[in-house]
């Protein structure tokens, strides 16, 4: 029988050999872990500078520019969400370049999205330059402030790269949001738009129609270091307006919901607006100031459900990927260069109209030059996050999910803002505000371009069987949803 001390020595030697054998594998595994870091700056405009519609009189709730940097799978990847109405043309281009510089990566690996709040700034440096040539300054772009905000964001990204922490797992989950979103295009029996359900509605008849085509789920993805959540991303598709044009900068109900969840969990939250071009809170919002908090709490409840439902899975650098796909979008036929130039030069027109024409003129020139914009997809194991332009219709988000039902697919829209509203092909025949000449800068053929791009980005095994919303069955089903009395 061996003595206890000899047994201890033998065990110690055996354990030592095991550690020598295992430790290189442990080191390799640790080296292969991807890293993530959160960044945030205050993006609130100074008092007196222009918001999209009114000059800033007060910052009611600070606006935020926040996001994440991912490291370990090629060049760094940056995702950024901003409480502004939109970044178009050179406003979007320069912002991506600044963040790329801060991260030490290329602009193709940077996604910048607005949340589209209306008591917030808009940015387009190229349109601003056209207006300055006509003697119109700071209307409605405070370019000096916008550039300083972007530089501060780039500095925050640089610091985030240095502070990045490994993540061992991701979590992903869905949560139903009750009584917030509704489709704002109510169709009549002829298949044409009968009512527009704006973000705020006091008309009980219009509010009384069913929700229509929406995505009821908020999606959540979190990054974990073992048992600790490092940061949470969420996506939900609805216009963010409860009421606006107040002169008081604020992130409206989605920003409030995000802030509520961050305070409740102690985990940084980054929220993105999904494909919400034809989705508002109009069914559930009469525009009363008190209702803003109600909408925020309902969205926060959905975020909480998604958070609690997250499925946690291990991840390595091999599970993280990025694909960027440049596409050329077809310009709207109503955009005429001579007319837009005349409008920009017309001092008799209101400044807002001249600004709109400047954005459209720059966009048209880009389209005529066949300039492409970047769509992209982030891969995180079974998760795909799509980054899309403009005020995209919800049908594109639902189509992406239909293309890959085997994956967890989230979508952020309001990237490159210059196309403005992007409808489905049939929507341009149905009428309504979103596809009118004052609202869209792209032609109906945009659907084919974007659907083919989604199929590529998602590596779809087969194409969509129908154009979006064009099958007779879908039209009849949608009419029945909106007109239950017809059954």
C-alpha cells in the first residue's frame, strides 16, 4: 500500500502533465475569442442650432450616438446608432469614414444608422455645400456641429478598440411588442391607399383599422463574457414619433425605452430602427404628450421579453463575419436635374424646400453616375444582421426573414438616408404619401435590386417566390385584415 505522501506526489505529477498538455490548447482557444467594446457620446445639438424642423430651444432628453466595435475577425467592424433623423449623401459617407479612421478599419466595415427621431438633427454635407453656394447657411444642417460630433464619435471608437473585451457567447431572442406598431397605409377595396395612418392620429375611424402588415417582434442580441452580458443590441420596426416639432431635442419613445432597459439591467443597450417606412404608432397614438411614456414602456416590455428569451450559444472568431455588397439604386423618374437646380437657386422658395431639393439633386447626380451604396450583413453564428438604406418598407424585413427561416435575422434601416422612402414595387401603384414625388427618391424597380441583394447577403437557398405583396392571396388577406367587416 502506498503512503499518502507518495500518492499525493503521483497525483501532482499526473496533474502537472495534464496541465502541460492542455494549457497550449487553452491559450489557443483564448486567442481565437472575438472581442467587443461599447462606445457612446452625447449627440445633442447646441441651443439655437437647427433640428430637422425647428431650431433647438432646449434639450429635453439628451440624444445619443452609441454602438459597438467588434475585433478578431479581419479588420474591425463598427455598428453605430444615432438619435438623429438621418445622414444622407456626404453626411453618411463622411461619418463612416470618420468611424473607420477611429477603428483602424475600412468604411465598408462600418454601418451607421439613424433612429429617425424628428426632434433631432439631420445631416448632409454635400447638400449643405450646394446651399452655401446660394448664400443659405445652417438651414437645416449645422455642419460645424455635425463634424465635431463625428470626430468625437471617432475618438470614442478609438478608445473602445483599446478597451475591447473577449466575448465567449452570444444570446439571441424575440419579444412581442403589444400596442405600438401599425401599418400606416390603409387600403381600400380597389387596392389603392384609402387612408394614411400618420404617427399621431385623432381620427378614431382611421385608428380603428387593424394593425396591418408589421413585424410585432423586437429582436435582441447580447454579447457575453462567460456569465456576464457585456452589451445588448435591439431592433424594432416603427417610426419613432409620438409628437414632435417642439423645439425640444429628445430621442422620443424608442430612445426612452432603450434608456429604461439600460437602467433596469445595468448593461449598455444599442437600439436600431428596423424597416419602418410604412409603419408608425398611429393606431395607438393620439399625439398626446402623456402617451409617449406609454409607448416607451410597451416597447421596453417587448425588449425585456426578448432579453429574457435569449438563447445563449458559444462563439469563436470563425463564427463572426462581415459581407458588404455595393448596389446602384434606380432614381425616381420625377427627379429632374434642371428643375432641382432651379429650386435650389430660387431665393423665393422656403429654405426647407430648397434644402429638400439640394439633397435630391446630389442623390440624382450620384445615381446618374452609377455610384453604388453599401448594403452589408454581419454574421454571428446563426445570427444575421442586415444594414439597409432609407425609409425601407416593412415587407423587406419580412422577406429577409422568409429567405432564411433557419436563421435569426435582424434588420436595421435608415442607413444611407438620401433615397428617402423605399417602397415595394406594387406600392408605387397604390398611391399614398410614402411613394409620392415629395417622399421617395427611387423608382419602383428598387425592389428587384434590393431583393436580389438580400438573397446574396443571406446566401438564400432559393429566391423569393413572388414580388413583395403582389400575390392575389396576399392582397386579399391584407384587405381582410384591414376590413374584418367584409368577411
